[in-house]
C-alpha cells in the first residue's frame, strides 16, 4: 500500500510539473498576452513615436551633424499606479537620438530618469590616492556640460465605462529643453488607450 501511494505521489508531481511549464514566446506573439497595465510593447511604442516626432522636428533638422548637441536625461515623473522603470523609456529614446548623429548623451549628470555612471566620479577620486599612478588619473575640467535636457511624465487615468468595463488612458509627455536659456525646443504627447474588465487593476 505504501509503495502504491509513493508511486501515485510521484505521478501527481510529474503532471503538476508539466502543467506549470514556462515557455518562451516571441516579441510578436507576446502582444496576444497584453494586460491593462503598461508592458514592453507600450513602452516601445511610446518611445518610437516620441523619437520619430523629435527627429522630424525643425530643431533636430537644424542641428549640424558635425556638431552634435550634448544631452542629459532629467527627471521623468511616474504618475501612474504602477512601478515603472522610467530609464527603460528614456534610454530607448536617447539611443535613437544618438544614432541620428545629432545628439550625444552624457551620464556624468542625470535626473531620476536615468542612472549616473558612478565610475565617472570614482575615477576622479583617485587623484590624491598614492596607490594610483598620478600620470594616469583624469585632470580637472575634462567633463562636458550638457546643453540640452530630456524630461518627461507618464500619467494614468482610469474611467469606468460600465459595470464590467473600464478605460485606461496613458499619457507619455516628453520635453526637450535648452539648459542655458530654459526654453522648450520640442515637446510631444503620446497616448495609449486600453479597455478592459473592471476586475483588471492596472498596478
């Protein structure tokens, strides 16, 4: 009897393992599993539309590719009910900006929309450290100050449509600012709208 129960438990474990199997899916197919929250495709779509608008703007077209503008990522406010890594959005945008040849990105100084490269300052702290060859340390005054700032905000608005459905609006606001003058050089708003069950909470 004990042997029978043992084998029965083993068989149940095997079937349980099979039912919990995790599978890979392609990015294209993953759109079928969308949720009421923001996912990879939403961030990708917002970044793509935003950067297309920026690169086609009069300001970007006026930039000489031989003299690209130095850009810093400023603050990106997440005004939604979800935990969002805003750097995923900003780096997608700035990557395309750099690829255009019109912009250069600095990570020596950033807002909350990106992470500063801490090694930049750590390397400079070796100037007075006798353990380092002082001829190989970085001299003062080598950092390049940014000329432009990219900032943004992500907003979420939920609206009840019926007893069973709700509408979720997401607004991606992006702004390019001249740091010296404070003037806005470009800005745009990208909208993503979803309709789903009231049981689905976009956290």
